[in-house]
C-alpha cells in the first residue's frame, strides 16, 4: 500500500475514494471503506494525519496503515489538515478530489463535512459528482444498541475502562503496536520482568489501571497483565503501558510488540512496599489468564 503526504501528483488512475478522518477504523468507518473497495476502480483513502477536531485517535498511525493495507486499500492520502483548512469546499471537491485525484467513485458518511469552515456537505458533493460524471455513495451510520457507532462513543468507553464495549464498536480488540523501551527494571528484580511502551500523546488513553491483555511478539502470542498509567508505587514521568507475560522468556528491547487490551482488572494504586506490589501482580496475572482464556 502506498502512503502519500502530498498532493503534488499527476496522471492518477481512476479511484474509488473513501473520505473521512478514520481516527479509529471502527465499524462505521469500515462500512465506508468497504463501499470504496466494492468497485472496479483503485480503492483509495483520503484522510488526515490527525483529526481536525483535535481529539486523540483510537489507533496509532502504524496500526492504521496495517489495517488499511490488510483490507485491500491501495493508496492512502494522509494529509496535514492545517495545509487544507482554508480551501473552499467547492474548490477542494472539484480541483482536488475529482480532478487531481481522479475520483470516479466517492464514498463517505452522511455527516461528512469538508472545506473552509466545514461548509461542504454531501449535497454539495452530490452536485459536483453529477457534474463530473462520478458516483457518490453516502453510507448510512452503523448502529449498535440503537446508537450510532462513533469515535466519540468509543473514546468515552476507553476512558472509562470499558474495553469490551470499545472493542465491540471497533470490530477488533483495542490495542497498540509500539516499541519496547527500557524502564527501571524493577519488574525483573521482582521476578516479573515487564515490557515498557510509551503511549503516544495523540492516542486515547484508557482509564489508568491494570488490564488483562494479549501480546503479539515475533515468537508467538502470550497472555499478559498490563498496567497503564504512571506506576505510582515506583514512579514514572510519562504514561506507560507496562506488561508482564508470565509465559514469555526473552529480550524484546527495541522490538515492536502489539498489546491488545482485553478487560479491566483493577484501578492503578500505590502500594506500601515492593513485596505487596509483587503479590498483587501475581494475583492480577491469575485473573488475566482467566479473562483471556489462556488456561
């Protein structure tokens, strides 16, 4: 899959273009993407690196690219919103989407807005598509429990530690693929060696606490107990995901590991001693094994 961060291109092949922020690739987003894939034209995506709203994403850029590629998307235009924010809606749709990117089929949600001041809507897009002989597919919202699946709804669930709801609305486990970095090595001294991963500032943070997790490494898939927060017993100057995989033995420093959060176990708290922390970690690991079904 090709990822472009510029619009300085010529002679684009006819495209089936999905439009949206796609900051979570949730079930609603996937409905738009699947519509773009159901076409004779090259399936492509026009999106932004960061949401114009400024809200944190529900997926890292690395995982987003992997998911889109896995779906069959051939090209992604990943743009800086600030470079295009002052462009008038009609000019953006006509000159960029229909002319320069050669969109012959455009897919978007019914609430899609674009252009300066978000003045552009599906009515304007419909008129321009007819003018240029392109097809417009307006995808209705996906509902769950009678309520629209949205990034706002999922962010709220993640922030509350309701990971099962978040994962159901995403259509996949909530998680992240990040580099393993060095920590303070206290876990090794406790007999519970952990991997540390710094969570990006633009990623939606789960409620601080301990979670059951699955971890994907080069050598296989392992259950784990993951603490997300600032490690109040030993201290941390940034938000970390610290995960112990009881059945894993090896060195993962500098490697990229995917951690999928499964369910909330307990809030983050400070212990009076490292021995108390060690006992609690082992109890949490037993619970994590039960939750993940790794029995």
